[in-house]
């Protein structure tokens, strides 16, 4: 638990809040899309001598949430190269400071770029995130734990996270690495059932869909609905790099694609816009859903005017 949440917990206990059964538990989550901290984003941060630079426009708002999540599209690498102009994303370790500034609590590391820093990159990324107080889901050091998920508690409610990707080879590998969780509608129910034994609420991260397609693919629909059918309250999608529709389904909510959050893309249209999903749980039940729009300039996001402020 980072200092922000430790202090919040102490205040809640002192005020009789989270531990008082007569008072409602209100927990606010903010869920972001693709975060890529390599290539021109990493180079711009290095030029400015400021690894937090990509997040400075949204950090205050994101860190005000009780839980903040994003998809980490670039593994951290403990050796160069870092700033190549190609489709292999290797983030410099110092770029973790931006995630910390923004109060990102959980990241998905299950995506098509998970292996961009090689087999060692999977291990180093998990170790580096843990060392910096950020939980990772979707990959594991031990293949036996790949699909276990992680649990975090806020306001007396335990939130479980699972993450999956439709692809991990990205045209660069001939076989799958069992340490990366793959999407499978037939098995996600068992994963959620297991996690529900440890968590009151389940959030599923889904890395899938057609790049730059503004409508969801049937494979996204099948997987996301299977997750909600199995007991997930929220499915947060990413990978298309553009915003896709939101669906309320059987008491849950599916964000098919949140688009980009931190990314250096400039074409095609739509890649410089994204949304952050604001989801509020009241006593462990889904209560409110909102979309906060972001505009991305030179890889760095800003909330549109009047958005992203902590509700009163």
C-alpha cells in the first residue's frame, strides 16, 4: 500500500468510516487505457530530464481515486536500447516514476508487447513494479500463477483484478510464453470463480480487438460477456488505440476500448483521444459509471476542460 492509501486508511479508521458497518463504503476506481513509456515518449521525458513528464497533466486527478488502473504497453528493460523508432517497446526503468506520480495502483502486463524486452523483460518488469509499489496482473514469474489475479482492499471491500491478451507473439515469437495470460472465454469463468473466493468485486482487463477499429470485434464481445456472466463487475478493454463503445450487460459494465492514455501515436484519427473510466462502488455494488475524456499531445494526456476532478 502506498503512502496515499495508507494515510486514507488511517483517516477512515480514525473517523469510524471504513470500519463502521453503519456507514456506506464508497470506493472510486479510475481505469485508463494503453500506456506506452518507450520510443518517443521515453525520449521526450529524457530530453526534459523528467520521467514523470507524460503523466503531469493527469496525475492529480488519477491519484485522487481510491484505485487507479492502466494497461502497461511497454515492459521495463534493465538494458538498452530504449528509444528506438520501431514497434518494439522497451521502457527505461526511470519511467516508473510517472506511474507512481499518477498513483497508478495496478497495471495489466498482459498484451502483445509483453515480450518486447525478451524473457528477462517479463521478470524485470514484475520485479521493478513490485519494488516501486505497483501491482501487476496478467503475467507471473511462475506459470502456475499466471491466471491467479491479484487482490487489493479499499474501504473494507476487496477488489480482484485479472488480465488477459489475445496475442503475445506480436509477429516476433513462434510459441507462447505460459507466464502471460491468454484470452479464453471457456476458462475465464473458472479464473473468476477462484478469484471471487478472495475478492468481493472482480475487474477484468481485456487486451483485444482490431487496431484503430471503432467498433468492437465479436471476439471481444464473447470474452467480455463471458467474464460478466461469470461474476465480473467490470471489463476494461484496450489495444485498438481508439475509443470503442460501452455496454451495460447483466449488472456489469464493459468498456470495449478505452483508447490511449499515454502514447506517441499521431495517426490515424482517434489515437490522440482516449477516455478514463470512472467507476464507483457503493458497499461493493456497482453504483456509478462515467467517462472522462483525455486529449493527447506529443504522447502526454490532459483531461478535457472541466473533467477529471474529484467529485464532491
